[in-house]
């Protein structure tokens, strides 16, 4: 079995619980807490468990790869893309509404992002992301 050192940040209650277990090292104490009760020379049980976990992980990875391929064929929209489309629609409808009333505030010949933010309540970053596309329409 290959030895690997891992560092974890655990609450003090968990560390105290591990330290209360019997064993020479923290590894032995943690194994006792997990119910393996192995001494430092007998890790075959853990090796078997790790192999089983690795097999399950590889099976999950293979399943996940197949699902990703299927979703790209179906052209499903992710939640982030959906939110971006909704934000774009909000910006476009607010700008169209202001345009119909001749109420687009200008600064140096371009729409003022700060004034648009004040009028529409949409943040400047979102407005600036989509305003050039709206101007080209």
C-alpha cells in the first residue's frame, strides 16, 4: 500500500474524538474510530475497500461522460446559461422601454451605464455586458 500524507482542517471536537481512540498513531486511532481496528501492519482490509471505491468512482466517471455527451446532443441549457439569457432579456426590455420614451441618458454620445443603472435597477456589469449587442440591433 502506498503511503500518502493528507492534511485536513477538522473541528477540535472531531480531533478530540479521534485522539480518544486506542492506537499508537492518529492513523490507527482514526481506523479504530471507523471500525476497522487494524494495526499498523495490516492494511489489507483498507486496500480492498480502496479498490472497491476506485472501481465505483471509475464507473461513475464513465457514466458521467456518457451523460455529458447526451446533453450536448440535446442542446440542454445549463442553469447559468438560463440566468444569463434572463438577464439579457431584462436589459433589452429595459433599454427598449427607455428608447420608446426617448429616455436613454447619454454620456459622450453613448448610453450612460450609471444613469441606466439608476433608472432600471440593473447592475452596471450586466448592462455593460449586453449594451453593445443591443446597440448593434
